[in-house]
C-alpha cells in the first residue's frame, strides 16, 4: 500500500463521517436530525474504500489523481446529502459542474471530444429515463450526470449508468422485502450514481490511465519492497 492510497483511505473515511453528520443537521429546515448510526458507519467505510480504490487504481500523474480525488470528495458530500435530505444542492453541484468543465482540456486520460460525448449521452439517457419513470429521478440527478459524463467520457458514462441502475434496483428490492419502503416510495438515485461512477473508475481500463501502466507501477513498488527486505 502506497502512502497516497493510505492517506486517501483515511481521509475519505473521515470525510464520509463528516458528510453524513453534516447532512443530518444542516440546513436545519432540510436535515432530518438523525443521530449517528449504521448509516454513519456505512458511509464512512464506503468513502474510505472509494478513495483508497481510486488512488490505488490511478496510473495518472499525481496531479491528475488528486483532481479526481477532489471530485470524488464532492460526490461523497452529494451522496450523503441526497441520502438524508433527498436533494442535491447547487452549493455542491455548481463547483462539480464548473470544475469538470475546466478540467476537460487538461484531463490526461479522457479526450475532450469523448468527454463532451459522454456528457451528452449521459444527459440523453438519464433524461429519457426520467420521462419514462416519472417521479423516479430528481432534477439534481440531471445536473450531476453532465459533469460525470465529462469525467468518465464515452463510453465510460454508459457503464456508470448501467451499474447505478442495477444497484438501485437491487437496493429497492431489498428495501421492499424488508418493508422499509413501499412501491411508491422515492429512493434517491444520486448515491447510486456515485457508486456506479467509482466502480467505473476502478474497473475501466482507460479512464484513470491504462491498466497496464497501473500494473507496472504496482509491480515496481512490490519489487522495490522485496529488494529492500
């Protein structure tokens, strides 16, 4: 484990904890006021895994990895807010959108044209789904899919949407079986978009740099450790 992976894991564990607690108390007129519990632990652990996995997977230059981790930090805050308050606030969405747009010409892994196509395809697919499944998506989901498309590019955004759809379906069925929600209950889609994005970043062979490059980095680190022992 490299220092960056360890730091990302620890930092995102703390961020997940803070994000869940903040979403539960602020703003007072929107927050639920929930006490710490299983969701707090789950979000902290999930955030730690996400941050550590992205740092471990990335074969980008250090600055590129840090940029993606910064975007991931915003996504963690958005996921926590959507889980508690059923909304994706512009206070977090706007920096995500602006940052993703500004990053397009400098992204070392995603071609600008692929980024633009990814944003357009993501908006088209999610917008079309919103017309079919009325009430199943919020406007904030559409705001979020644009910058995610820029960061994942095409066809990465398709994989992220597919994974998000599968995850929300499985979670909804589980909640229905446990009688935690009804057939007409609203299940926020934002957190599942975040999970689909993280899984796509980790499994895609190109977005965070070529898998071969990541394997070479890992091999080099392992060789260095073995030689030092």
